[in-house]
C-alpha cells in the first residue's frame, strides 16, 4: 500500500467516504446555521395555551387586596403590585407553564406610579396577542375612603404633604381613563369584607365563563345613586307602599307588597318593555365583548317598589340565559 493510501491524506479521503456521527445533524442546517427541512422533522410541541388574565385596580382603600385574595382562594395565580410593563411577560411565562398557570390576576395601582403610564401600551400588546383579559375596578366614595385611611392611621400614597382628600382626588384623576375601560366596576362604599368577597365569588367562582353576567341592584334615591351602575331606572312613578299602613313594615320580597306594586297601572307594562329593552342591550354587550352589567333599580327608600321590580327583572334576565345576581343595597336601612 502506498504512502498516499496509508498517510493523513488517506485518512481524509476515508473520512469523506464515511459519514461522521454528527453529519445527520449537520445536514439539517446550512453553513450559516439556518434550519432547513430534511423531511424527517418531528412535530413540535403543542402551541402553548395563553392564560386568562384579570387586572385588578381601583382606588387605594377600596378593597383591591380583598379582591385579589378572593381570586387566589379560587385558584388564580395572583401577583400584587406588578409594574404594568411586565404584564405581557407574566402572561408569556404562564403560557410556558404547560397549563399549570391557566388564570392570572394582577393587581395594578398607584404604588407603581412610575410605571403606570406603561399600562396602556401593555394592554394594547395583550390585545394584539389575543389574550382574554378583563379589568376589575374597585370604587368607593371619598367619605368611605377617608374613614378607612383614618382608621388605620396611614397616609394616602399620593397625598404628599397635603391631606388625605388631596391624595384621593389625585388618584381618582389618574385612574379616570382606566375606570372607563373597566369590564366590572364594584362600589365598595357600603360593603364589608365578606360582602365584597361574595360579589367576587359571584362573578368568578363559576367553572365556565358565561356570556354575560348581570347584577340587578335595588337602591333608594335618598341614599344616593350607585356609582357602579351601568343602567339606572326609576320606580317612583308607581304608588309607594310605604303609605299603606299594613304594607309599610314589609319589603318588596313580601308577596303582598309585590302584588300591590304590580297591580298598579303601568307596572306590568314597564316590566315587559324594559325586559325587551334589556334583551337588546344584552345582545349588544355580547357583541362588544362586555361581560358584566349592573342594572340599578331605584325608588325613594330602596325598600318596596325597587326591590319588587328588581326581583322580576332578574327572573326575566335569567330566563334569557343571563347569569344574574340580585343585590338589595338599601333594604333594611330604615
């Protein structure tokens, strides 16, 4: 055998004839490292499932922490005070969890005010990715917020050298646009912790998300309009059972009171026509992707007429397939 056949040159020639152990991997790439299809590629992993997202925000002292803890108890992965710019990153990490993080709740508030301007950009990013996201806004009256801050002897995060009311006013202005974009607004002015948790449970405890959830709330005009109402109707065009001595001690939940209310001229006609209007409104809300609506039904004291009408309206909505919660805000205050 010649030197050419036995020397280094022969080794190189042999190497060219016998594939290297890594050649099958190299063949799958161009010289510049770009991936090419060899025809033997296996299917990649299934597309990551994008988690459902709820953003909790609202006024300081209005109950954001309670709302977040309620979702945590329902199995949501909750992140408190996350800078808004990091929300898309949080969703991406959840998508990589192989289904272990299917629902994420993020609390965003003015404690992260340096990053708050990024929220609009983050929401646009989420929409572009097709993320199902909802905004829950916790609202409360100035009087209620002042009492809460004074009771814990803590300053408002935005009051600086001013008063608590100055901080509340600044925060309300800062959150004005976000409140307008909220899917669900909850007024906690007259709610205790347990009542707020009950509201959150009513909205999020179901295993399957309904097309539309409605809260029908009776109230008394003399106690003020509900600030979280989407629609308000006035029952004061009907005679007041308060002036009927035998009915005065009872509420609209009483059959005799309800019969009295609906035997008045215009009561049944109003129920029929307003239920038809709500059918149109509900269809529009569904088309626009709005999942929550609060219908406030008022009378003078929130005890008789509004209570009776709220119960009937809730029954009509339920018959239309709308999941409905009835709240009698002012019943029992007299």
